[in-house]
């Protein structure tokens, strides 16, 4: 019989994956690798588990249903409410060969893989795996990606599809791993439709569930046929990779609002409204309505109507940056030009006054972009003026009056310049001498003095202290970094 290894995490959905695989594949599952700092706490015979179960029974007596697992994400909670808890406990699964590590590609994990020698690897969650994981097993390594790789790659594909109102782009993909991120040969796509009353977390939970069951089904088929499964030809011309860091709280909030609107018969992006769906809760009408919206061409870069304000600080090429931390507030002028042109292709640049006027009369039916610059760096004049004039953009520029009067420069700029000159110890000495007593007792190290000042910022002494330290080595503040006229 083929030997199967699971590679997964420690969250509730991952435990359900272990349950489904062990239930359907039986003795074929010989072990697994869990990407976590420690095994998860799950129901078992230990004292902590007994306490949790006793608490759960007590709550049930007063009509409150709770999970035994205490670290449920919102999507995992929906998974629990719909499907309950997995019966296979962690302690039972530990009877198999289980390796727990935070790095699946370190020497110990690779040695474990070679020792167990699986024929098939099933992957759901965790870090990107090295080539050894998908080249060594003769039946390959199947991965569950909760998104349709024809349009969305990355860990938040459901969120981005909902954010862009691409309802035909929501689902799960089962594919073989390769060296790329969600770029392997596709075995199966599992579309997931909206249901009345859905929100983003409920939709994500159904994508998890559909994907896990499809992964186990395909693994069982591969084992029975003792060969790799046929793959599909998938057009990837519109596929895009969305790093998890780009998925902000606001993106998730807007995506959730879009899902709720669709699932509850709210207004669409054109302002149309179907009262019969909301009033009668007609599932068939909702399905037809959703399908008609999904049939409309929706680009991956489509944004909902609204005013978007883009804020830049410094525009400085890398070779002109006089201190290392300037990169944190700087944008390369070439990249800046690309940003503006890209946005111009997906919306309309307007002046701040125009955006305000259109908002005031509720006349925003498309994405409107406003460009602003903070702090008044001189590099804006040298590098941005030509670019914004070329594209016909009217930006807004914020200036600091104290800086224009050559009496003030932001304390973090001064700290960064001192650090670049290997003079951060001067700033530390000034903190010892001039900072409030409660803070001077534990001054920062020179390598972290800028971060320390930010954490303990006080308008009564922080800027004054940084200016004092800077003037110990320089006659004037570096006001040449900023505009001296408007």
C-alpha cells in the first residue's frame, strides 16, 4: 500500500484535515509534519483537556454551545459550527510518525522525510516547501490552495476575490507542488458559491471544507490507481500573486461587506437593488442574481467606487539616500512613475478639491485617486514635479512651518543621520542626561535608539533632545532635505 504523509499546521482546520485523511485513507497515512512550535492542545486524556471538557458540559447545561478548542479563528469557528469537532484526537494521531517543527526545510525535517520515504505527500497550510518534498515522493505532493489559481495565488485568495467582487473566482484548487508559489499543475478546481446570510468567514470556512474533501478524494484515487493523476490545462494569463502582507484590515473589511451585500441582496456596484431577494430571502433568485453578476467581465485590478488617497513622503533614488533608514520613507522615482500610471489605467486622478466636491454631492461612481505628499521633502520638487505634470495630476503638499523656519527637523530623521555617522551613542548619552528620570534609568542601545524614541515619544522633550544631540556634531539642522519655499 502507498505511504501517505500529511504536511499541515496546528489550527482547527488542520486538525479536521488530519481527521478526514485518516478516516478516508486509513492505514495509508503513516505520519505527518506539523509546522508549529509545539503540538496543538486538543481533546485527550491530559488534565487540561479534562478541564476544558468539564467546562463545556457545564455551559451546555445552561444552553451555551462552545468548542473545546480555544484558539479558533473566525473562519474556524464557522467550520466548527457547521461540522463540529474532529473525533481523532492529537494524542491518537501521535501514535503515527509525527514531526513537529517551525521549519519544514531544515536538516532535521528533510532527514525525517527521507527516513519515512512517503509515496504521496498531502499539503494544507504552512510555509513554502523545498524541492525535496515534491521530487522525492513517486506520486508527487498534492497541495490544497484555498483560491482558484487561474486568477489568484497567495494565502488570502478568497479575500481578494471577494474584495474585487469576482464571485466566479472563489473556490479551492488541488494542484501538484512545484518550485513556484501556487503555480503547480492543476488537478482540480472546486468553485464555491455564495449562500444567503454568508459573510467572509463563513465563505472561507466552506472553501476550506470543500478543498479538504476534494484533496482527500483525489489522494484516495491516486493511491488506488497507483499513479499521478491527470492535470488540467489552466489559462494563467490573469493569475496574480497577492502576498499576505498586502491584505490589510481595511481590505478584509471591504471584502466582508461585499460578501454580505451579495448574500443578503444588497446593492451591487452599479447601484441596482433587488428588493424581492431581500424581502423574501429567495435562494433561487439570489443564485440567478449572483450568476448574472459573475458573468460580467471582472478584472483582477477592479476597485469599488470611492475616493482613494495615496500618501508619499520622500522620492529619492537609492544611490542618493544619505542614511540607511531613509529607505523606509523613500520611493524610487521610477517606481513612483509606474504607480501613478498603473492607477491611471484603473481609475481617475482628481485634485483634492474635486474629490471633496464629488463626495459632498454623492457623485462618486468610480475609483477616484488623490495624491498627497507629507513632510515637504525637497526631493518631491526635484523628482515628482515632472512626473505629476506629465500625467496631469494635481497633488496636495503638506509642509511643516517650523522646518521652513529652520527651527525643527523630525527627531527620527536626526536619529537616523546620527546612526549613519556612527554617532548614535551621542543620542544615548543625551537621553541619559536629559530624558525623564524614569526613562533615563534604562536608556536604549545605540542600534535601537530610533525605535526607542518612537516608543517613548513625548512632544515636550523628544524633539528637543534629538536636536540637542545633533547639534553637538553639526552647526545647522539638515533643513536642506526639505522645501524652503512653496
